[in-house]
C-alpha cells in the first residue's frame, strides 16, 4: 500500500484501508425516499431557537431575516480563497501567536526551517497540529490549553526519499510522541499589542505521549486496563490523538482522545485481534507512526491491553503545571471528538460527546453528583450514566441509557467498549459526529456531522445498518450537516428531545435536490464538512470546516477550509475566515476581554506561515481594527 500521510487521507480512510468493511449488498434506498419521508426542505431544516421548529410555518429564510433587519453579524462576509494564507473580513486583522516548534522556554533550540527540531527539544516547544483549545485566566495570566492532535509525519521527519515520515530509530518515535498531546502556554500582548508566547512562563507545559496520567472511574484497576508496566491498571502514559476539547465550569480542560488506534501495531502478524480491537480499528501495522517497532508498549502482541488505556476524555488542570492529568473512564471509550459540558437545573453535570467515525454514535453523560461552585468536583466525571442518542423520523428523540440491563454488558465493559453498548441498544448511526456544543443562551445542543460517504452504502465498523435516517438523510453524504436538539423541559439531563437540522451543507451551484444544501446555504456561503463548533457569548455559532479544499467537482466554489458564523435564530450563515490551502481550521477561543479570537490552523500546505521552509500548524489571533469585541 502507498505510504500515505494523514494530511493526504482522512483517519477514517486509513481505517477502511486497514480494516475493510463489508459492503451492504441489499441496499435499496435512495436519498429521494429519505428526503420525502421528512419533507426535507420544508420540515427537517428549521430555524427558530426554542421554537416548535418542525413545520414550514416556523421557517425563516436568510433573505427574510436580512430584510427584517435582524442580522446580528458585525462583519461583511468574505469570498472563498484558494491561496496559501488567511483571509478575514474588512476591518479585521490577524497575526501568528504560536507555531509548531516555537520556544516555550529560553533554552529551546531554534527551529530549523528545513529539518524542524529534535526529539530532545520537543518538551520545550509548541506542539504540532493544533486542534481544540480554550483560554483560562489564572490570576491575570492568560493561558491557552491547546491540543496537538497528531504528527504530520513527512513534515516532522523530513528525511529524503522513502524514509520521509518513517521513523528510523527510537529517537524518531520519541520525536513523534513528544510533539503530540497538549500544550499549555501563557500568552500576552507584546509591544505592538499582538499576542505572543510568554517564554519561560511557569505555566508553560507540554503533555505528550509519555506523560504519566491517572486512570480514574469505574474502569480504573480493571483487568482489561492492566499491563506489565502497570499491574494495577491505574496509571497510564500519555494522552493520544487529542482532537477537540471542552472547558468545565470548574476551570479544568477536557482533552479528547480520538484516533488512538493508529498508534498500535504488532510485531507478530499472527496475533489475535479481539472483537474489541476490531470495533475500534486496532490492527497489525498502525498508521505509519511505527511506534510498535521501536516502543514495545505499542506492540499489541506484547501489550494487548495497552489500547484499552486510550480513547478516553482526560481532565487537565491548566493552572497547576505539576498536576497529574486524569483519564475519566466514566465518559466512555470511543474516538472522542470533543466534550461539551452543561449544568442541568438540578446541578447534574451533562457532557455531550461525539464518536467520529462513519456510522458511530452521539453520546451524553449525566453525573450522579451535582455541581456547585466551590464544591469538590473530582468525582463528577467518574460516577454517572452514559446515554446514546436515538433520533426518530418524526422529529423526536430519546437518550438511551447504557446500563447492564439495557446492553447485557457489565458496567466496566460498557465503559471500555462503549461502541458495542450503543450498538446493543440500537442507537442511531450518525454521519461522523464531530464537535458538539451547547448554546449558552438557549436550551439546545448542536453536533457537526461532518460527512459520511458510506451512508446508505455500507455498515459501520460493528456491522450496524447505516441506511438513511432522520438527521442523516443523504446517501453517500459528502457535504455534512449540523443537527440540533432541544431537551425536554429545557433540561439537558432529561432523556427526551426534539430535533431539527440547523444546516445541511451542499453545493447549490452544481448539485441537485438535497445535495444543494438547505435554504440557508447559497453560492456566497457554501462549504463542506462542518467539524469545529463553538458558541460565542452572544450566542452566535461558529462553524469550522475540515473538508475537501480542491475547489473542484462537487466542491467547486467552496475553496479552502474556512470558518463561518451562524445565527441560530434566523439561520443566516456568513463566511468569516478562510485558511491556507491544505489546512483545516480547527479550535477557537477568546481572550479574557473578548477583543481577540484565537483560531487554530492545522496541517497547512505550502510553507504557511513563514513563506519558506516546512509548513507549521499555528494558532493565530484575529481582532477588530477598531478594538471592539469579537465574540
Ligand atoms: Fe480530529 Fe474528528 O477530528
Ligand atoms: Ca475535528
Ligand atoms: Ca474532521
Ligand atoms: Ca484534523
């Protein structure tokens, strides 16, 4: 097989190449049938926060919202771009805050534009492939906790020829391990008023694939969590493939382990791949990181339980650089995208989570304990119930509890093999749930369903049927959509909801029917593959994309990946930022004064942002030239 890099091929494509799914031979549905069941344009897509949004009577088109003078946007939308830099609206500016390889400490070696940096330097510099992030104000210090999702192998190990991107030594593996995980970095405005890294801040910290972390919750100490190096099953090394994230109301950072399976492989090709390994895509040869060839911990023929210690949500206290991160097994084991925390009126903690793989599920967790400011929070994410979402065609839905009674699995097995528990209760297979968010000013949740070309074509990794369903109504869905739900009684802890689709991405210029997109998509704001979602304090929803940026074929007119803002009430969506070609725009947070937004640019192409040398994933600042608020 060609030696792909993850910048050329999606994580799901890797999984399918390594673990081909069976084709569904009796598939006989067509998208028109699905759409007609719900009356797509007139019914599934509906705007109106908190409205009984299931009828045409509640629809409000973009143009009518504008005509009524209700636009809440402080910027004029921008066009697409296909170049290798960033564009923002007139009246806004941007600058680079932190790049892969930038020094966190003054004893770091300077970044080499041709070769990057050494493994020995990894703990002293900003990590690679920035993703989810959040800003914390700790006694006046502004700290950004930011995920470093994976390695861009050929960029990070720029050997000549076939060796490019392929570890040639344990030291090379240590480099990969050292540039991923999480960076906590203090930032402050420099003499020109632009945010930069505060070098040598005592808060600066790298958490990587070898950082000790405590395993907490019911799965801690279970036999399936024990390894030779950790016979108690309570301390693991590293947090893996940190994708999205979420802040808690108590000041911690939840970092979410997504495609952890790719780090594992086997030096024995006859090793047994258990059903659990297969469901999560753990296979013999990994995804080219080659950890298993140099670091025995990642060799499943020697350490078959090690993969069970990844795929979790990890809680980090950014205010304490000496704190031990905690893996919260109560939140289940899946390919976690991010974690959106809401506090129910009763004080119970609700965490919404997506499992980003084709045909996997949307989840929530409800704590048994309650949150109150000042009360101990250490057990809130350890002790509770997991649910998986079931969406019905009629616009209603239920959160199905994952319990021994409902699944036939024991309580720990439900946490370690959460996907199988959701399959057991026949939850709704989704079009790759990416970021989930909760509107801070209305009782509603949103999930980006990025795309799923297997929808209606083949089952998920567990063999579950993926025929079209209510919130996933398009066969071979290459554009994606954003689903929204309204919990009963405006209470995120309740187990029933109503739902609609906030937007269906599409291409009104080149496509037909539902593939044109919903009525709030037009030739001026079209995009594909919604991924990052974030609400600002005014209740606008920001949508970041991670899709096809060829600007060709069905994606013609959509340009580079981008960030748009949406009004949940009117449905209007405007393009705010375009990223450099080759990049994904992912991760968004704001300065304490809300005059600066921080945006992540992951795996840019060309030589962004330096103009020469290796491309460097970056966090950039965006602000208004008149100094007013940006969210
Ligand atoms: Fe790392 Fe699902 O994105
Ligand atoms: Ca993502
Ligand atoms: Ca994505
Ligand atoms: Ca990515």
